[in-house]
C-alpha cells in the first residue's frame, strides 16, 4: 500500500489476541450477521449504501461481536482499547485522505489535471488507453512504492481521460489499480513488501524474486485482457475529442510547465519523503501555479464583494430578502442579487434597493452604490449609502484556492461532460470515506479483542494437511481478514504469524508464505468496499468498488495464480537443510 508513515506502529510485534473461551461457531457469528446485514442494506439502498447506511451496519456488526465477547468473558474496556488501537493505526491513512482531497482541488483549479487530460487525449486513444493505464501506473508505483500515491496523482488524471474518451470508469479504475498494485507489490520501497517477509521470516529481495514468479504471469494476462478490451472500444471517440480539447483550452491556461508539480511529488516519494509532506507540497504548489497561471479561474470562482452592513440603528426597520442570493463569508458576499426589504408593513423604502453583483472571469473595477432611504408613515427615519466593492486579486485567489482545498469546487465549461469531470469535493469530499474507515476499524477492533480473528485463522489452518491445503488455507485466511478486520496489514500480520511454523514444519521456505501473503492479502484489500484500501481507492478515484471489481483483473487473479503454482508445485522453494 503506502510506503511510509501509515503502517501500524511496529506491525511485526502486533499482538494477536487469543481467547480459549471462544469456539469457531461463535467467532463466525459476527461475520455472518455482518454479511447478511450488508447484503440486505445494499439491496435496499443500492449505490447509495456507502453514503452512510453501510457505515452504521459495520457498527451493528461490531455490536454483535461485542455481545459474543461479553458471553466469552471479554470486558467492554478490553474491546474499547483494541478499537482505539485500531483507529489510531489508521491516523496516517486518514490524514493522507484529507490531503489527497485538497490536492485534487488545487490540481483542478491550477489546471494540472485539465492539462494532463488535454495532453493525454492527444496521446492516448481508446485502443491503447487501458493497457497504457496499467503500464503507466505500474511504473509510477514501482518508483514510489505506493499504490495510494499513484492513484491520487496519475490515477485521477487517467480517470478523467478515460471519461473524456467515453471509456467505462470501472474499466479505467480497474486498469489503474491493476498497475498500481503490481508496482506496489514489487517495489522494495513498499511497506507491505517489507512487512510480508518480516512476518514469514524471510529476506526482502529473495521475497521479491519469488513474487515475480507468480506476479509477472498475472500482470501479463492482465495486460492481454486490457489490450483485447481496448480493441472493443469505439474508436470514433478520438475524432470527437477535437471540440473537447478546444473547450478545455477556453476554460484553462494549459501549459506543460504544470507537470512540474506532479513530477515534484513523485520525486519526493522516490526520495522516501513522508507521503503527507509530499502531498502537502503538491497541494501548495498547485495553489501557487493557480495564482500564476489561472487568473480567469480565480476571478470566476473567487470574486467576492464587500457589502456595507445594515447600520445597527436601522436593523429594526430593514433586512435582506432571503429569497435572493444572500450568501456570506463574514462580510464577503458571493456574486448574485441582493435585495433589501422592510421588516414591517408600516416601513417603506423610497425606491427598490437591489444590488445585482455580477460574476466575472476578469477583474471587476466597478463600485456598486445604492442610496437607501427608509420611511415610516411617510416620514424619513434614516438613510445611508449601500456599497458593494469587488475583492482584489489576492483575496479572490485566497477564496478560490482555499475553497478548492476544502469544499466542493466546479469549473464551468461549454461542454457538459467536462463540467462533470472538472469538479472536486476537496477535503470535505473525503469525509464519507473517512467515516467508512473508522466504522470498519471499530468492527475489526472488536473482532480482534474477542479473539475471533485468531480463532478463525487457527480453524482454517487445522482444515488442511497437504502442502496445497496449507497454501489454500493461507489464501482463505488473508481474504477473510481483509473482509472482517478491514485492514490489509492485519491480513498480512495475523496469517503470517499463524502460519510461519506450519510452513517450516512442511519443509517450505519462508518465501512461499511471504509470497502468498502478498498475492492474497495485499492486492485483494482494494476489492472490499469497507476495507481501508477499498474505501480509499473508491473515494480517490470516484468509482465504487462494485464498478471496478471485475476489471481489477490483477488484484483478483493473483490469489488464483498463487494457488495454481502451489497445486502444480511450480517454484515452491524448499528449506535448505543444514
């Protein structure tokens, strides 16, 4: 997954809680309850299930697990301590999500994402686009060791290009994630690539070498499938992009200089800079480039007016008519129509007072003035000058950039498709994903506290006696933990600790276990909507897991490939006897 600063503290020494009071049937009760409730909830809410109801279902699942724990002598305090530990372990991931939201916003208003889409539309056509997505994301992810950084930078741009080419967002997201997780899995900079051999008792580069045996065939098959899918795409979309390119140019100042920002972010990650620092740097640089290159965007989105307040001595007589655009940041008003109205029937205004404050994509020099004369029963009780003064470039820039970082931002163009594309939720757009992760960590924490995770892993281990059965039980354990614990680190740590001795007893080298942990634990985490990885990737790319699941070919094919190698005893390394 991510390469620095978001792993649980000292995961190699992560405590695995066992509970001798708990039997296997009790351990799976919360899982069965959760699956049943999620299935019904998705049936009722459909695509809106992740808007909040699934989050609450996870809490209900945690409540079921807690009830099982109470019946097996696990205290409320123990469960809350484990939940707190679980939530704390995701602190870095949650901060990265917020930073990705702000980065996407400034990269939109600065023209970075539009420039990527603009040049990408000219280079990539529908036939090669999907395969190119896999290769591009694989290269970036190997260099950075981070599937998260890859999807948050080039992934977002590729989703935009795919949308402009009328390619299914699910296909594009699947190609992006296939490449990103291939690179993450094979990069020595990746924390999961380091964690897996540490859990199995192996060595990093030997682990990477043995992973290549299953990973290279998997990525080749993935590429072949995407090449075939590319030939099924309508190539007429290429000719239709001419007008789209023109519309992008009309709305943004497109420049290759903007690529300095993503290049800087990738460089920082390669140099092992903290992802938070790298993403913050990218966010701030996006703001700087917006200030320098996108003056029309700044005026269009950041223009405000300072409007004279109603004097306190007249506030009992008049007020703003809320039927019009009375929107305010302190005393800074957005463009729109502002109308004063009397508060009571015996109060009148000598003339209708209307401020029609225009929006603009350039500096507004006009000072808007209206004389307000208030009368009561035909007697003047007061008068004052109402003024509206447009903000300068610095203030307008501050509004544009700060709003892009934090809240919904949309850039209007002449093309409806681009209008959908050029929008960002900022940090606020990530809050639903953060909510999902926190609730998933609550469920995983309670399951761990009551000893259910350890009990399920042991039961799976006891089911199999053959070498293939050992590999199969490891795969199933990793998948089960990705579903139940909602965290790929636990899906590596728990089976790694549980199965290390079993692999050794069978005369199998630790590389077999570490490879299986990565093939089934690391890459499948993104296929679970409530897993931290699934929630993150679907939130960043704006594509629900259910839409990209089938097309994340590398991710779901990897466990099958590792089982195929185990079944036919291909590249199964034996322990060297001293």
